DNA sequence: TTGTAGGCGTTATCAT
DNA sequence: ATGATAACGCCTACAA
């Protein structure tokens, strides 16, 4: 069998793809890596994983390593702690999930996905719908917020009481919990009858907050999450959530790299649709 | 900067380590991979990840790929669906977590870890302690079972009522849930006052079963899990669990590979200690 | 001490 | 068509 090192020295192909993610412990990213590995394997490619821990300096270092390794392309989920990302030209990089303004990339359509979830709640009869948003400086977080506002504006059409109720938070469990506490700490007739959380982990934290306040789910509060991680189906009750098309994202990223095109549509991101995964945390609102 | 392909052709070192795991979606394995990546990075090594999906044929294929890639070593979590594992000699492989009888390897000390957890329950006053075991053909599952039996025998010393209550199950959430239902479906004075589950996912499934049966945790039932995955601290109430030393396992595996020794202690596995992570699912038993 | 040649395994190209 | 050869970049070993 041929020696890949020799081939890659002679020709210009290493059949190696690098993937840089902020944190492999995050189930969203581990599923992304796994899907990328499968997609790459289908083309005879292997994957080198690296973690940036959301640290821009580490990220730059990893890009350098992969470059000198002569990988054929890099799948990059940029660190949050972003600054100017200097891309080594000549090496195709596809940015995934956390799109950077001005760059092209591939991601779920967060905005329409959230809208889907909120509209699900609206259809059930909810009007006072709270929203736990992500960090202000995160592009996907802002897209999700827009989806919420889109849906609320539509629901508002002709009705007064669909004012937005927003709590800003990080994406993790603890932040979701305190955001939930904040949204729910008011009299019953002012309190939201449903909450949409920008991540499943937030949603689960919010479930905890509701539980601690003695608010039964879904009887007195409906909750919808976002992401569709395996964890969502392990809660009690099972979380209703908006599932991101992780496999499709990974497959598209690999396809772009192997087609040697720098980007899908030249600076225009490719957005893939989400779908609702119904759990047990949503029902019609009880009359006050 | 040097070209790794050239170096690896000239010398015999690729500074690449392969890691083969059954499923990256399993939080235990994703943490293992992340830890391995960090440990390897400290030595200037990079990691190629591959997934076997617990399929022996795929596993063999991945080993072949890594061999021809000239990786300097392989970290292998063997697929469950094991058969004879033919190791390409000359290429150091370290078996991790799921030790194979006859091979050396590195893993948590499951037996003493479980004993630790069960003894925690005994100290709280529990005697009717149920155990959700893993699949019969899994080596770690059997080690965990032994740890339970060890602890129960000790607790039994001079007391009659510490008869083992065992339910066999797979390691996942659903199996833990049905095992929990099985153990709890009896009159209160016969029902266990505490359950030790062989995995956190089982434990969380079991919490769900208890919840569905109207059994409050920890008031009427204490639960302890095993693994220490992040998920354990996101349940309501937070799961008490026995944490595996994942980072240490990964670091040791990398160290073994880089030291070019085939194994720690020649056929004798290296076992690393676990520790208890206290949550909110344990308390002293209520009098019947 | 400093410098240079050879060979690792491929594959592309060129010559027979 | 088939086979020989050079070049990819680095490292080691040997020579000046």
C-alpha cells in the first residue's frame, strides 16, 4: 500500500483535512466532528482534530500547524474571542457554524430555525413568549434573536400582548438557569407562558429554574430549546427542540473543501434548514 | 518550517497519533479524545480521530488506514463486537478503557471506583442497594459489578439484609430507565432505598423512572452514577457520580506511545483511581 | 566547523 | 506500451 507521506510530498495531496473547534466536550461540536469524519472517510480522507478553547491565539497556532502539515483543507469553527482571522491563502478554509461577517461559510439557518420553534409555540396559543438569547457578540446568537423577533412580530399582527420578553445569557446550563429565574420571577399573569431558549443547555437550565420555582412543565410553562443534542431527549420531560442539520453541515463543508472552491457562492454563506424535534415540554397555555 | 511529510519519509516519525473510538457522540469518548489531543499537543503531536461505531470490521479497517498513514502509535478503545484483534506489530497500540483479557492497557479502576460509590451509600445508612449493571459481555461492566459485590459483601458483614439487587442493562439512557422501573416495581419495604448505576446515562434514565413512579429523589431513593460526564451536573437534582480520571488516562496513553514501550508493565493493565463527585441525588434513607 | 550528497517512496515525464 | 529517472524536502552522515 502506498505511503501517504511520499504521495503528499510528490503530489500536492495529503488526503488529510483539519478541523478546528472550540471545545470537543460540547455535544454539538463532537457530533460535527463525527459527521465530518464520516463524510471525509467516504472520500478516502482522514481528519485531524484540534481544539481552540475559544482562544484566538491557539486558533492561529492550530491553523499554522495544519498548514505546515499540508492538509488539503481546514474546517474551522472560529473562536468567539475573535479578532482578525488571517487565512493562509492557497489553503482552502471553510468556516462553519459561527459565520464571520464578510466571510462565506456554512451553517444552520438559525434565524428561520428559531422562527420555526417560536411559531410552534404561537400555534399552540402562546403569546407571552420569553426568549433566552445568547451572548451579544455572537453572530449565531444574534441570528437566533432575529428569528424570535420575526416570529413575534408576525404573531403580534392584530394582537397587542405579544411584547418580547428577552433575557441575555451565555449558552451554557447555568446561564440558562439564571435567565429562566429572571424571566419567571414575576406574577403569574405577567410571567411568560412559554420560553424559547437559544440552546438546549440553556433550555435545560431553564427547566431547572422552573422546577425550583414550582412551575410545572409543560402545564404552566412550555419550553423549546435549540440545537437538538442527544441530551435533549434525556431530560424529564423530554425537551422539545429545534434540531440543527449537523450532518448536512459537515457533509457540505467536506464537499466544498474537496471541490477546491474557496467558498459556496463567493462570500455568500450557505444556510441549511432546521427542523422541530417534538418532546414533552410544550402544550397549550393554561388559562390564568 | 519543516514539512512533516518529508520528515516522516526520511526519519521514521510522523508526529501523528491515531485514536479509534466507538462513538464520538458519547461524552466519555469525546472527553477522552479532547484530553488525548491536549496531551499529544504538549509533545508536538497531532491526533487523527476515527470512529468504529462498535463494528469490528470497521475497526480493523481504521487500524489499517492508520498503519499505512505511518502514525507513530494508536490509542484504541476496542469495539464491543470484538473478535480476535490482530495488531500490526511494529506499531505501538495502547488499549484504553475497554481492556481486553490478555492484552495490557490503561483504564480507570472501575472495580474500586464502584466500590467507592457503593460504600458512600452504605455510609449514609443504605443497605438495600440496587445495581444497574452493564452488558454481560463487557469487561468494564463486569469489573463494575465486582466492585458492587465487593462493597455489598463488606456491608453485609454481620448484617443480614444486604442482599444484592441487580438488573442487567445496556449503558444507555433508555436501558437505565427500564432497569430502574424493574428495580423499583415492588412494595416500598422491599424496594431498594438506593441504586448504583453503571453509567451516568443509566442513572439519569433511572431518575426518570423514579420520577414517573412518583418516588422523590433523594428523599425516597438515592442514586449514584458512574463516569462523571458533564451531563451529570445538568440534571435536576444534580447527579452524584463516580468520576473517571479521563485526562489522566489520555495522558498516560500518550506517554506510553511516545515512550515506545508496547505496554505498561508487560501485559499488566494500568488502572487509575476514580473519585466521587457529590451531587444532590444521595441522602440517608428515610425510615419506611 | 561548515558544507554537501544521498536516499526515503511516489508519480510524472520522458525515452525507448 | 513499458520501463527508467528525476524531483518533492528533510535529515544524516561524511567530507573538506
